[in-house]
C-alpha cells in the first residue's frame, strides 16, 4: 500500500507541474502532505517536514549566498574585460568567432544562470554573426552546450537539486568527482566549435589571408554599478573562493558567505548601494531558496512515512537482478530522454530518489546515482520546458523547433561523451 501511495505521490507531483496546474514550490509542499495524511502520518507530518528541511538547510544557505556573490560579480563587471578581449580577437574569421563563442559562454556561465548567460553572450555576439552571415543556430548550440556543462557547478540548479533530493554532499559527493568528465565535455564542445568554424569558413568562402585586421567593436555602455578598477581584486577573490571550495578548506556555505561579505563591502561600501544590489537579486534568491526548502519538505514526508523505502522495494522486484549492478550507467543514459521531457524539479525530486532507493538495494551508492542523473544536462538544455531556450531563440530571431532540430544531435553526442568520460574516470561505476 505504501509503495502505491508513493508512486501516486510522485506521479501526481510530476503531472501537476508538467501541466502547469501548480508551481513546483506549491506542488512539492502540498502533494506529499495530502498523500502523507492518506498514509496515516497524521500529526507527525510536521516533524517529518522539518526534518527534511533541516537536511537541505546547508544547501539552501550555500545557494543563497552563491546567487548573491555571483550576482555582485556580474554587477561589478568581472566578465566584461574577458568578453571584450575575446571580441577584440575574433575579427571576421568564422573559426575564431565560433571558438570565441564557446569560450565566452563557458566563462559567463560560471554564475550558473542560463538566462543571464544567454543575455550577455547573445547581446555581445549576435551583431558579429549577422555582420558576416554566420548561422546563428551555431551560436545557440554552443551557448546551450557550454552553459549546460558549466551548470554542474555546486551553485548550479541541477547539482543542487540532486544533492537535496538524495541528501548527498554537493561538492565532494557530486561536483569534484565529475570535474574530469565536465572538462572532457567542454573539450569536445570546443572541438565542435572548431568544426563549425571550418564549415562556416567553407560556406562563406572565407580565407584567413583576407582577415581584416580591424577588431570587432562592441559598445558595452557605461553602467553605474560597474567596478572596472576592482577587476583584479574580484578575479583573485573568485579564484580563491573556487579553490577553497575544491580543497574543502572550510564548509562551503561558510566560504560563500565570507566571499559575499568581502565582495559586497569592497565593491559597494555604501549601505544604499548594497541595498540596491541585494534588491536586484532578491527575486531569483527567493525562488531558489523556497524551492530547496519545499524539496526538503517533500523528501522528509516520503521518507518519514516509509513511502520511499516501499517504492524502492517494489522496484527491486521489477528490475532484473542481472541489471541491478548497472543502474548507474542506466540512470545516466535514461537522463537524456527524461530530462528533455521533464522539468528538473520533476526529474530530481520525483524520479531520481526512487531510482536511488532501488539502486541502494543492489549496492549502488546514492552519490553515484546523483552524478549519473546529471549527465543528460546537455540534452535538457533543449527541453521545451525551459525558459532560457525561448529567451535565446527570441533574441536570435529563430524558432525553437529549428534550434532543437539543429542542436539535438550534437547535445546527444556531447552527453554520451561525458557519460563515457564519467565511466572512465570512475565518477560513476559501470557496475558494482
């Protein structure tokens, strides 16, 4: 009975957010409460919710200050010199432009926000593409691939969701083991950019000997919140922060809180300036924190009522014993279609915990399933359920369907390369 109630909880949650009947935050809270009451949890539901929320509190704390920190860095213009340096070197050579696109999108994507990346990269590069007649779908493809790979960072949405859903350490349990596979994926994406550049050279009949020495001029405009004189300080602070996170010199939330305190004080010493900068990021911050706490409530109830254990036990009877040991690579492969057809919330909070519970019965650790569940993100970047793809296509003036048809084969290829790299580097085990 508990297994059936658990599956009904997951399916109801997925159906409600996929059909947009409820927001993800509301569905994560309301659906498990209703089914928890049906399961007989009664007054214990409140304690289950709080227990689940306490489990994800460190992740919510981390994401809160990560959003603020990287928001401050974007406001201060940390990436402006990098973008200008890339644009000053691409000229009118399609090969250089394609490679510059991949590099720029990778750098700007470090903040983990696809919408911000799309706005910055497309605004800077679209005039360049149009000026020489390059296919703007190349820009869309490279933007989506690099952003999806850089979104593996701890403050990116998918990794945080996987950690919250499975109660796995976000840095040492998910991010650090995947770094080699992500680097391989980025290298493959740069290789794809090179291939695009060569094909566009041929299509446009471009010869490197005819390269105009004049650099591409892009007007970034003057914005009052920019702090160009603090570029080197901000870059050094960010590099030290990332190094501290990788080495684990201190708890990640503490590092991010300290980094934010330093960044906002140095860049915006006035209290009015700080209040203005915090206010500009308040909406994004509120939605992310609410989502993480709601996810903690969801997992607290399904775990506390025993529904998650029951679902895992039921699936064990369905999965052939010979396949159980291979659930990590199976999860990685299934993440391609599932993340394309489902939102991240539905996938990570509805499907992944059940898979992890089943995998545990065969000795596959939860952190391996968490890492495997992320490997389809290049395909997920093309999902019709994502807002950034509509923003990007709107800015580029192309149809979403055209972008998906052009980019999907490359996204699948990059995802498979990342999966193979993850297997070779033992980020996910082939079998246990």
